[in-house]
């Protein structure tokens, strides 16, 4: 199941953005994965917010906040088109949460980690991508 982690400097997110960014990012990820919009799949899309202590992030140039988004998905879940759309929408969501403009897009970096099949486990069992696809198709048919 997908996971998304946003690492941001403390205070870099606007108050409203801090409250909503995790669910927003999880929804973006599920949409680009093509998962059905069901309670089961929403509950499996884990979203983490890691706020760095003040002064813990900088560049050689300046101290303007930078954001790192790490996305972990089963290998094969995202085509190149879906990865591109995911990166674009995640960047837009983070910029909005921080109250920044599209001109600041290079402050957001997105790393997509594809977990090889057979290396993801949940509930005490190995979860295969084909199992997730079958489950998604079943839930889409039930909707």
C-alpha cells in the first residue's frame, strides 16, 4: 500500500496547510495510483509529516525552506505518466500548504521509491502487487 512522507522545516507550513497537507497528499497518491476511493484504500494510504527542528535544514545558498516528499509504492503501480502527474500534484499541494507560489516549485523535491514485488508485508503476510490489483478491481466493482 502506498506511503508518503513530507519532511519540512519547523514553521515552514502555514497553519491551515499543516492541518490538511497529510490527507491531501494521501489523496493525491491514491488518485495517481488509480486506487478506488474506498474506506479500505484510504486507510492503507499512510501519510507522515516530519518537521525538522529550527535550523536543521539549509542550503549552501540560503535558509529558505525546502521540502522533501518521499513516496513509496509497489513496483509497477505507477506508469511514467502517473509518476509525472503525481510529482506535479504533490508539488502543488506542498506549495499550497506552505503558502508559496508556483515560482517556488524547486523548493519541493519528490522521490518515488518503488518497492520490488514480494518485499512488502502487512498483517503478517507478504503482499503482492497482483493481490492489490485484484482487491482494487473487486472494490471498484462493488462501488
